[in-house]
């Protein structure tokens, strides 16, 4: 999965660099063009004064009036040169010394700009003009060394590149900052979704940028729907249980009607079938009631809920005078649905209280996993029979009802939370020991 | 002993009322939460059997309202909603015992009897007071000399009430309240006759008459 921020950043970087490079190129070439134009216009003036100074002597030789020529054309290799051509006559500036320029003969009115390497490897720009004088065609070429100008231009280009680079870096930094702060709300949503998974919150904040507000609203709506649906299906099952159990009680009592006592077969069938129905219902309903782990989980407050549950068991088993010890190293919360946790602990405790002689131990340990152990000082179960215990509906002792069912429900709940149920013999009390290990729960 | 049964299923009410009466209880029935709550506040019942899924007012709410009014009536909650969290919530609301549907009448009777004993500071099992042992299942009494007597329905009801209230002055009208339900004709002369039956079987000295006040069951015979 690509980061949106990274993608935007790369796009912006590429466009910034392109813009700066284009600017650099445009500026550099404009500067060079302007400089050349300036040189060219200056050379055109010089050409004008040279053609003014040129004249043919009577013997048909081409002459220049030296006083009209600028002194720079007289110094050897000064960087400014001229060359006048007419037919076989060639006049060269003294600055050329013994060098010559390669100039084509131009017809009158023609202008040409040439670049060539002149004396001493000078980069020359040559302006050549064709003229008509005294019925003769004259070509005047004026050249100037561009090297000092080119050095200046390249120095400018370097400076310009450095400044542009610095500006580019500043802009990139600014953009990275803008992107970072622009994506900050998204990071917050990310964090909130993580909190959602942990059960720290049940909804996302709605104060988000317009672009994601629909998404956030949708997520919130879905969370609501999920919560409502869970609640509704639990309620529906509870209602179903209520609706079915009362008629079932009536049916069960029917078997004991005096009028039916003469028909033993009917009574027995009625009793068997109603107790079958009861067992199936209990199993299905309890399983369906479990919420399991998921996003919208409520927290379970150990210190508040467990004593209440123990109190219930004390009341239910008041006649047995049981001591139920409760040890929990943390007074914190675990991420387990309250109904599931009470169902799990209730079933294990109920089982222990049923078999215990006088003591039951409940202990909860939390380190990454939640480990809930219930032990009793009852007869326990032989190792060979422990495997059978968890097969749903199997009861080793039919007289004490619900033994197998309670444990198998505890096992189902433990598995829902990515854990398991460990049965065995209690090391401290000598009786039965059941240990539920739940791993999909983080202590907070 | 007079019980209040709050349950909306008519068939179940018929069966339970019959079984409870057979076990020697006077039973009044309420079919909805509001009537049930009102009757429970009358202060004449030894115990209430309360269904949680009631029309008009939820059973849990009825229970909470009683407890908020400091009504300590022993309450046995009878419900199809028997998940552990519901039990915890039920006990938190002030239930004394919890019985999940479906159930057998025997279990209900055993729980009721245990709850009534508890409410009168008597240990569980058979009722033993002043040398008398009352077998509530078979409505039979055994004296300290080992003699057993079968009791008629009214004798049993009276004796159980006396045994649960030893040393207390009990008026004839109180006795009548706990023997007859709303629908029966109350006749306090009948009580006199049956107290005399008990005196004949168990000894005159145990049932003292307080003129104008009622009877006292003597735990210790001087």
C-alpha cells in the first residue's frame, strides 16, 4: 500500500525541480541572447563607420581612412577585427596581424551573422554586410571576441544556479511541512481506529477535514449498526428463550399430572423429549449469546464485577458454607465483553462450587494474556476422564446437572477469544482445576 | 405461609398454584408487574416468586422498587433469562434466589422452603424447633420421644407457621392470613379447632393461649 503523503511529495518534488530547471535555462539563454544582440548592434555601427571610411583610389585599390577607425582595431589581437573584401582586394584590420577571417562574398544589402574561432582561439562573433560603393560590391565583416562575455555569463549562470538550488530546497522543505500538517488529521483518525480496536473508544471524532468526513460518518454509522445488530440479536435470542422456556416448564410439569400416571410410556416420552429440548435450547442459546472479540468491545472491570459474581455463588450455595477466595493481582480492566466474561467465570465457579467440599479458589493473572483459574477441593476428575468432559453434553455424573455443558460453554468462550481451556487437578486444593487462557485481550 | 406468585403464563400459574397449595402454602397470584409490585408491598407474604419477563412492568424493576422502599420480602426470581450476567444483575437488584426455567416443581418447592427457613433464621433441611421435627415433604411431625404423626393440610400449615415463629404471640387473624389466600372464606373459628387438634397430638403445653391476643408456641417447656 502506497502512502498518499509520499506520492504527493514525490509529485510536488518533480514539478518543482522541472520548473526551476526550465527557469534556469530560460534565463541563461535570454541573457546570452541579449548580450549577443548588444554586441551585434555595436558591430553594426563599427561596420557603418568602416564602409564610410572605405573608398577606392584611382588605381582601383581599396583604401581606408585610418583616422575614422577606432584604435582598438589597430592593436594586435585586441579582440576586435574587421576584414573588407571587394573582388580580389582584401583589407584586414591591423589587429588581425597575419590572420584572416573566412568570409563569404555577400551581395549588396545582405547581412550574415557567423561564429568562428579566431586568432588565439578567441570565440568570435562575425557580422558581415554586403554594400555597393562606386559600382563595386564590398563585403565588410566586423568581428568581436565573445570570450569575456561568455565568462561573465557562465559566472552568472553559476550564481543563478546556486540561488535557485537554495530556493528549491527551501520550497521543498516548506512543502514537506505543509503536507505533514495537512495529513495530520488523517494520522489522528488512524490513531482513533487503533483505539477503536483496543476498545478505548466506540466512535470516531467527527471534527475531520471535509474530504474524509463522509468516510468517518460511514464508519461511525457502521459501528452503530454493528452494535445495534449485536444487541438486537442478543435480545431476540433472549426473547426466544423466554418465550420457549415457559411453555417447556408447563410441558415438563404435565408429565407429573395425576391423570397421566397410568400411562407410564407417555410420561417417560414427555420427560425425555422435554429434557432433550431443554438441553438443545440451553446449548444453542448460550453459544449464540457469546459476542466474541471484535472492535466495539466494552471493557470488563475485574474489581467491580467479580465480587458481585462471587456473591451470587455464595447465595446460590449458601447451604454448603463455601469459602470462595479471589486473588487478582490487578485492579484493572480487561478487553472482554462483560456478558462473556461473567458467563465464563460463572460456569467455572458454578462447576467448582457444585463439587467443592469447603473451598474454591478463583485467581486472575494478566500478562499479555488473561489467565483465569478456578480450583476446588472436591474429588476432582481422573485424568483419563478429562478428555470426555469437554465433549458437549457428556456428563460423568447425570445427577449433578450441567457439569459438561458449563465446561463446554467455558471452552467455547475461551476459544472465541483465541485461547483455550485447560483442565486438570488442582495443585493447591487437590480437587478439580479449570484454567481459561484468553489471548485476544490487552490489559490497559 | 402465604406466598405471592407473580407470573403471566396462565398454564404455568395453574400448575404452580396447585403444587404450591399441595405443599401447604396459601398462594395469591398476580399476572403483571404493576399488580405484583402492589401486592408485594402489602406486607402479608412470607415470600414472593417473581418472574422477570412480566407484562406492564419488568420483574427486575418490580424488585428494585421493593428494595428501594426497604421492603425486605424474600424474593425467588423465576426466569428464562438465566445467563450469568442476568443472575448477577438479578442478585444486585436484591433477589434472594434465582431459578432458571425450565424447572421441576420439586426444585422450586425445595428452594422456597430453604428461603423461608433462611428468612426465619432456621438452618436448611428439615425444620427442627422445640424438639419437634417437621417433615415438610410428607407433612409429618416427629416428637422428641420418637412418635410420628401424619398431619392434615390445615394442621401442617398451622404447625409450620408456629415452628417458624417460636415464642412470638400470633393472632388468629395473622394465622388466617397465612393459611387462606384471597379467594378462600376465612374462618378464624376453624383455627381454634385445628390448634386444639395439634395440642391433642403434640401436648397442650406447647401452644399457649393469650386471651385476646392469640397463641404462643413454646420452644422450651417449663
